[in-house]
C-alpha cells in the first residue's frame, strides 16, 4: 500500500489538485492512490519532490527512524560491542575445551 493519500492529506490537497499538478485526470490519480494502477517513475519522482520525501517513503516502503545519540552513547555502544565479541570468544574457547 502506498502513502499517496497520507502525504496528500498532510498537504491538505484534493485528488484533483494533485492530478492537475501531475497533468493527469483525477480518475488516474485516484487509481494510483488506491493502488489500482502503479505510477511510473516520472510520476513518482514528481510526487516525491512535491512532498519532499523519498520515493521509498512515498511507496510506504520505509519505516526506519533516524536515532540521534551523543558521542558518549556511541562510545558506550562500541564498548558493549567489544564486550560481546570477548564473550563470544570465551564461549567458543570453552566449547572447544570440552
């Protein structure tokens, strides 16, 4: 399911306004929005530029969130990763000793 309607609603636009922007009949845009038709690359590009989102976001294919952390938190994560590596090595040695 794409996110065409979501972004259109955020911009407070009608289907007709978006269809006019794209140079399409409203019925064609409606079919894109309802995933009856698949929009071509140029249409996706126009919409992604209009909404200022990636094509993947427009197609509803991304749920990843950017997480910002401090330098201190980053260093802590690196230390945890090193500890996990050490634990894995100890477990491997223990397994081999049996």
